[in-house]
């Protein structure tokens, strides 16, 4: 009987694993790919759509450009995982049987129980989210005046929050729009937990872009027109975007595997407490000695190859390989500017300007080339 392998999700983890599985299994198994979108989104560039929605054409890669004709693709939303019956449950009511499944569904935004946050904040976890932010900023700007500018507030000064603030600033400058931009962070510094050198470099570029930075005061409530702080005065807004954290997908609520904040616990082989279920990317908390692998695009890219190989090894009853995350550095954009930090093979700790901007483009282009070819990457270059 042919072994059935199912991959859930078309993010970095899912797309990368499909490519590897096709190579490893070579049509010796029945491979099914499930996603609620029929494209792969280059998510770490999705913030570009806040400034210019036309960018979506170059950061969405149709699944047919990624998978081989022999891989079955099902466009549907995953609503559950029954590990006892080995079935993937779909919103359509259909189910898909599996012998092995790779969970790569990504994450959703965590609201940390903050009153009103879920109801009133926009988030940035999909293309539709980025387009909604764009439209909200555009509408607010059209209704504003120089004497009464639109107030755009970004909550959370991690990578997504910083890049979102930079794109709103670029939109403002491009259209000469009356917009005031605030970046709000509960902790003492932006890009929390990172080297003060890169924190300072990012702060400088945000300030040059006329983004006001508010730190060291957590949001305790969000109403329909203002956010409220633990200590400071409320801050009114016309557009409020929350980028403050991640949690697992609701589809995994009832899945009988070990989880942490609804993200599946997996060891360094990507195997979970059920040996037929593997997990990768933001869906997973992947064991890496003392600390889990970070929930980043970079980690998912690296992991996808080994995860695909390990599922093939499980099918073939061979020993599994362990994966170790290797941090190759961080590159963050602030509009058209960028800051690179601790980049592997580069003697300078932090740098910006043209080298960082080119590196930022190159990272995205390399990923697109890996999954869809050099021609696709070359076409996308101008929008990255």
C-alpha cells in the first residue's frame, strides 16, 4: 500500500518541505499539500503591501510554480487534526487520511488577554491583513488635514512592528499625506532582547522617518478609538496595528499531541509526541538544547529541508536526523532603508545603507529562486 504523506500550510516551512519531500520520495509515496491559499506568501516582505498593494504580485508565488504535477494540492482551511484516526479535518467537511503529516500551519497573533485588543486592532499575519492596513491608512489619510493629521499607532516594536511603521512612513512620504505615526513598546527598548547597537541603529532610522517611539509602558486596554497604558495618558488613533506576539492556530486546539500555547512541541527531528506527526515553523516549539528555535522565516527555511528528509526517512524506516538552528544574522527594513546585524561572515557587527538594503533584497530573492526559479526572483527584485 502506498504511504500517504500530508503537508499542512504553504508558508516557508510547508513550501520548503514540499520541495524536499518531492526530491526525497521521488513519487514513491502519495504526497498531498493542503493550504487555505493557492499561493505561498513571502511573509517577511508582506509589510511592503502597506505602502503599495501592487507588490503582492511579486511576493505571492502560485503553488503550481512550486510543486511538481504529481503532488496533489487541496485548497481548504484545516480545522482539526485527529491523530487517533490519522485524519486532517477541513472546513469543507472533507477529511484527508495520512500515514505521516507535517504541521506547518504558521501562527496567529497573540493578544495576551488585553481588553479590547482582539476586537479593535488590525494584525499582520497574511496578505489580506497587509492590504487591509493599507486601505485603512489610505482612508484615514484622505479624511485627515494638516491641522488634524491621521493617527497611526503600531503596537509592538519587534521586527514586524518596526517594518510596518517604516512602510506607513514611506506611504506618508510618497503621498505627502497628513499622518502622525507612533511605535509603542511595553519594554524599555525597541527590538527587545537584542544588541543595543542594532537597537540604536533602528531607533535612529525610525526617528529619521518621523516615527515617534513610546516605550516602557504596556498597553492595558484598546477601545475603538484609543489605546490605554498602564501609566501614561491614552493615545487616540485612527488606525491601530498590533504586532505583539504569536500563538498557535485554533485548528490545533483538540489535536492530541503535546503543545505549548497551542504550538506543537517537537524535538530536534521535528517529531512530536505522536511519531506520525511532525511539526515545523511557527506552528511548533522545536527543541534546541536550552532554548527553542526562534519562530522566524530564517529558522523555517533552514528546518524545512531536514523536516522533509526526516519524513522520507520515517517512511523508509531509517534513523532520523537532528536539526540545529544556525543564526545567520538579522536584516530589518525601515521603509527603503535597512539595518543588518551580526550577519554571518561579515566582520562589522551592524551596518546599514546600500549594503544592508541589497542584502535584504538578496535574502528574499534567494528564497524565491529556491522554490520557484531564478526568473521569478529576478522579476520580484524591484519590489523586495
